[in-house]
């Protein structure tokens, strides 16, 4: 694996660790954001059962995101041959278009990657990437939802917002 691949893996591993460490905060933020969006968007028919179902979906999406960033499974997600095929399939399944966000992430990773990076240097560069770009694909999800909010997009949107709030919390606790 070259330096770019190492840094990309460090980015995902750092996100994984961040989400694991802030899981209780994510859960609380999800509850708050979900109630806020239901109220703000005026989605009809939200009784307690429907709210609970959407909350459960959001929490399942956190688990899904954790698995996406999981350092033990990442080599399967980002294997070069499979990644192109998986990426094309993912684009067809997702309701948001994350191509430009992923392109920006790859460009930033290539720009920051250095020869012979130590583990400590990889971690610092991964932190910089997260501070500058957030967690991929949150920006694409947030933009697509805000452009046209629907109930079908709501769980992804809530999780993306909660993750970005966790990143902001990390910024403030490290400074």
C-alpha cells in the first residue's frame, strides 16, 4: 500500500475510533436532531411508534457507518479492483451523489500524504483531514436532504448531522 492508501486508511480508522468513543453523545444528538427535524419539516403522523421506528433506523445507520469505517474490514471496502465496482453500485443505491465529495477527499489525502509517515504522523494528518473535510459522505447527505427533505432521507441525514457534531466536539476538546 502506498502513502495515499495508508493515510486514507488512517482517516477511516480515526473516524471509527471517534464514533466509538462518542457513541453515547451520538445517540443523544440523534434523539434531539430527529425531534427537531420532525417538528421543523412538519412531517405528518409522527406518533410515538413512528418516532421510535425512525430512531431505531438512525441508530442502525450509526452501526452501518461504524462498519464502513472499521479498520478490520476496510481492506474489503477499499480493495482497488472491487472498490470501483462497489463504488458504482453504491452510487446507484444511494439517494445522494457523493462523487465530488469523495474526489475532494482523495485529492486532500494525496496532497497531505508523505513518504515514510510514522504512526503518529498518520494520526495527525488524519485528524487534519477530518477537521477540514468532515466524515465522508456526510456533506453529500446533508446537502441532498436540505435540498429536498423527505422522510426516506431522514435517518441518513440525522446520522450525518450527529457525526458532524461529534467532529466539532472533537475539535473543541483537542484545542
